[in-house]
């Protein structure tokens, strides 16, 4: 049996979760822009490890929260992108690993853009 106070508490938790989810979604566009800029920098200077590291930091934050906020596909793509970015961070850079990392980031960016534009993922359709 649910009491009025437990129902109010549940409603408050749901509202808080919805606000957190909306904030996450609102930040996606700036993260997309940042990842796009970092991939361009990587193309221009493949031997520079800074863009890989910065991209990995952005992707890592997405890995940490995407599934929790109801975006399991985004979480899976972010996990794959993070793995690829870590694997590509070699000196000297391996062109094949860099290409794989950039492709993984591009797949992630496409999903991020869809979530930002539509507000839902294919997992929820």
C-alpha cells in the first residue's frame, strides 16, 4: 500500500531525475561541438596526443551516466569510443587505430545528435 507521503517522495524523485536527464541532453550539443573540433585537430596533427586525451575525457563522462539516464545505446557507443581512443593513444600513432577511434567517435556523435534533436534514442522508440 502506497501512502500519500511515499507517492509524493516518488514523484519528487521522478521530477529530479527528469531534470538531470534534461540537463544531460542540453549539454550534448556542446559536447558534440567539442568532439568534432578534437577530431579535426587529430586529423590535422595525428601525432599530437592531446586531442585523443581530451576526447577520451568527454567520452568517459558520457560512459558514466548515459545508461543510468535511460540512454543505453549511447552508453554502449561511448564505451566503444573510449576503448578505441585508449587503444589509439600510441607513440608513434598507428593510422589504423586512429581511424578506428575516429569512426567510433563519429558513431557516438551521430547518436548524441539524434538524442539532442529528438530527445529520445532508438532504444526508446
